[in-house]
């Protein structure tokens, strides 16, 4: 019987073209799924005949209740080396090896700046008007040079975003619960005295924190109310860090100039979700990690993990 591998959420149907999935001496069948499975029952039915599953990021939870329904599953491969939606104890109890791949920080940095620049210069509105014969110049762009960029988080991604901001001539400050003045100085930015100070004083705020109990709902109605009416908020990190209802209200009421969002509480975003039609919102369908180099890394290392597993050699374990 061939070793069967399912690749989840291969929306562009490219997984098999970004890696060599062949395994010497073994018959391996790779089956990409281009549609998202929205329920556990759908997942259990679709994955029942697979020995291996490749899952992207943290979109698909693998709780004990699902793992218990997949007796054939032997190998679970996640992109990245951090995954909070896999029950590792249940995987071990079911004899499932869980491993991860490397992930580059640069694609989300680049998308962060694409969103920020798109907001600042009204690119979507101006491009739409140009293509549809609308008014010639209908917006006045927001300047970056000399303005303040506030970063929530100064880790690998946040520090790279900071350096781009400095290159634009922006004043850059950062805050997180554990950020020290020395760490901020290493990157060449100021440490904000508090989250509230950063929000109130920044012209652009960008979120680069990991999701945890401390950061979930970190930006709620009180925090969003601190933003200037001319300020822009960008979130390419995790949706749950920003209260979605409060953000939607701020956009609808014009209490902030705009927001750039790449992450959502539910993904894919339902067709009737209010964020799809929210004013002052530039939104992308979680493209932060979606780049050629990252896909070559994800799928190439997933194929490597299958070969290593079948050969009985070490692989990058998670959990």
C-alpha cells in the first residue's frame, strides 16, 4: 500500500510543483486539497485514508477528538516551528510523529510594508478610480518621513519592520511586555514607556506579537480609542490580538484613518463577513507567509521530512 500524504489548504494548487516529493524505494502519493475543510467531521472523513498530513501554519486545529478519528495517520507536518493548535499529547498517544519546517521572517515584513504604504497613499482607491474612469487624484497621501511608527513587538519580524521605517526617515518606537531599553537601542528605536503612550503618539501602529494569553485581545475598545483619528493600524500577526468588533466599529465610525489586515478570526473569511465590506480597510487573505521562497522551504522540507521518517532518520520534531 502506498504512503499517502494529504496537503491541506493548497489554495493555489502549487504544493506539488514547489518540491520533489519522490522517495527512493517507496511509493508515495501526494494529494493536495485546494478547498478548506470547515468542520472536524469534514476533516476526519477527508483524511481517513492518509498516513501523513501537511498543514499550513495554525489554520487547521488538530485536537485529540480529531486525532482519535485518524487511526492511519502516522506523520503530521506543520509549516513553521511553532504551532499552538496541535494537541501534542494526543498525537503521542495515537502514535503520530509531529514535525515542523523552517519559516522566513522576510515575507511578512514585506507584506506589512505593502499594506502600510497602500494605506498611506490610497493605492486601492486611486487604482480603482484610474481603471474605472473615476476622478483624477481623489486622495492626499499621508507622509511617512518624520512621522512616528509604533511597533507592538520587536522580535525577528518587528525589528526588520523597524529598520525599514528608519530607512524611510520615520521616528520608530516599540513596546511589548518584556521589551527592554537595551533591546530597543540595539535596533535603533525608542522604547515606549507604555502601550498606551505608543498608541496615543504613533501615526502608524503595526502589530508583531505572538498570540498568547497575555496578548489575546490586547487592543480592545479602550486601546483603539487612544489612536489618533489620522492614525493607521496594521496587523499581519494574529487576528485575536486586536478585538475584531472594536476594530470594525472604529473603521465604520471613522475614528481611525484606516487599517491594513492580513489575519482574521475565521479563515478563509466567510463571504458575508462584515470585514469584507468595511470602510477604510485594506485587507489581504493571509498572504504574509505566501511567497515563492517560503513555499519552496515549507514543501521542500515537508518532502524531506517524509523521506527522513520513512528512512528512520531524525526530523525536526514539534511539541
